[in-house]
C-alpha cells in the first residue's frame, strides 16, 4: 500500500472496486462489461478472466505485474504518465499494459476487457446452487511452489470470490520439479500466512496447509511436527502413477490411515485434456481405498481442474455410495483459477452428493474441528 494519503485513498478505492466488481458480477451472473474501473482494478480483472480460461500464466503475469507497479503510485502520477505516454518507463509496464492503463485513466473500458467480460459467467452449468454454498477451497498453490502468484494475491482473489477461507497447499519437499517446500521453508511460509491474516481482519482466513506427496510406501512427505502445525492437509500421489494395483492400493490406504491426512487429492492422477497431454488413471482397489476414507473421515477430493476431472464419474459415484466425505477443490495455481470450483460443483451436483457431506460447505470452525479430529 502507498505511503501518502493520496496513494492510500487511491489504492483503497481501486481495490474495493476490484472486489465488489468480481463478487457482484458473480452473484448476478452478469456478463456485461459494466462501468469503467480504476487502472489497478482493470489490470487485475483482465488477469482474473484470462486465468479462469486457463490462459498461459506467463502472459497473464504481465497484467498482474503492471498492477503491482502502479498500485503504490499516486493517482495523479499514473494519470500524468498516461497523458504523457511515459508509463512504459516504469519497470514491468509494456505497450499493451500501458494501453490498458491509459484507457482506464480515460474512463474507457479497454477492448480486451470488453471481450473477456463476455466469458465472465459461470464456467459450468448445473452446479450453481451448490457452488453458492461453498464457503472456501482446500487446495491452492502460490509462487512458493509451482503457482504463478504471491500467496497474498491468492488470498485477495479468494476474498473477492466471497470465500470465508482458502487453504494454501504448496507442495512438499520431494516434488522438486514443483519447488516443493522443505520443513524450513514451510515454517517460514507459516509466518507469512500469519502476517497476512493479521492484515485481513478476521472475516476471511488464509488457512495453513500442504499438498503432501504420498511416498511409495504410503508415508507422507513432511515431518509429523510440521504437519501438526497445519490446519488442513491434502495428500496426493505425484510419482510412480503406474505402480501395480495392489501396491498402489496399499500405498493410498497407508496415507488415508495416517491421522494427518484430511483430503485425498486427485486420486487417480489422470489427465483428460490440456497442454500436458493425457494420462490414464492409476489402478487401485477403489472400494478398499474409499472404504478407508469413509472409515477415517478423510474427504475424497473432487478436483475441479478441467484437465483432471478427478475422480472419474464411476469412482465418484462409488465414493458417494460408500459414504465418503468430499472436498470440491480448485487446485488453483493462479488466482483466477480459484473460480474453477464451478466445474467441481457441477459434477458433485450431477452425482447427487448431499451438500452436507462436502466439507467446504462447512463453516470454518467446523472444518477445523474435523481436520484436527484424528490428531
Ligand atoms: Zn497435485
Ligand atoms: Zn495441487
């Protein structure tokens, strides 16, 4: 935030507009472009709408970086630079982001945003009622591991979406390709999460979490001491997805029986579409694995990412029939992807899952009580 009163009021006004803009349009299902926004809000809105369409993170970051660059500047300076054509002298602002800022300063909605706003409705049909009951999200990544944005940006967007809580679940140490967090880095991250929460004032909470790798033998890839310090833990298989069914079943049940596990993430590991290509689902005894989840009170994740759609429908229905709890998660790697919950809500709704068995329809205190019940 800016240091001068002028900057502070400019930032606050702009951010407030960014917030109500996103939430109002969501509630109203309004696809129209609406009135012009301030420059920071315009840049963030463009980034948000690009992300929920899963456009490439690198292209989107230009808009977020530009927003960060002008956020601390007084409104007068931004306006003056827009008029003089000198915005591109600022670090992180190129010709296309400068054009967006200039339009916003002139009270014009940039063409780019007009086009994007046409895509702004629900991402999926059929789950709207259930989606409206979701109070938060249990699976998200920041740039501490393989996400594209700082954790405070994830928190701010979750607030704008109307969430009461977001669990930050960056990867565990063994997942080196995703810059998984050592115990030491995770410990540092927890300090940052606490600081962010202090600033947020209580109506929204960024919860401490992890997406912890399920190792080959079913153990979890983080120290019990660190896992104890977290609010919610998602356990997922990310390696040796092709191990034989008996070994995979034992591995997954081992993780589910671990009192630290709260959510079984993207259980089959399949990829059905997208730029990473397709990948078949892992083989395991789903009856045994979901049976263990039901016994232990571990939620089966409904992973909302369109390229995952995990679990497949047959398995989703099996978990439903075995009495499992569920968690509809975005697995967002960028702020706009937090909106992908629409997809998971549509699938859960289609499968006729009782909303009270979906843990992220619960209030924060009930969620936290559940997540620590086996410790
Ligand atoms: Zn994962
Ligand atoms: Zn993940």
